[in-house]
């Protein structure tokens, strides 16, 4: 009777281990995948040399032209309303 119990115990433990291996193989470990993605992201950030973009405090020529056009439209609209 004890040999049957030992056989069943080892068989159940073996099947549990095989199920665990199957799930790890099919679904993988989410933590490892996240760590790999984070490591890849950090490597790309280090490779670029500039982790963030610093904009100039002085606007460019195109931006100044756009601002001037907007100001002209706004001031023109106010003049038309005052005349009417």
C-alpha cells in the first residue's frame, strides 16, 4: 500500500511540475518581459544623448509671422465691431 501512495504522490507532483512548465512556456513571465522592455527603453534614451527637448525662449521666424497674422486678425475684428 505504501508503494502505491508513493507512486501516486510522485505522479501528481510530476504532473504539477509539467503543468507549471507548460504555463511558463506559453504565457511567459510578465515581470521579465517588462524588465526587458524597460531595459530597451533605457538603452534608446541613453543612445540619443538628449532625454528631453529644450525649446528656445526666442520664437522662430515662422512663429513670429504666425503670431503677427493672428494679432492682425484679432485687432481687425475688434475695429470692425467698434465701427458697426
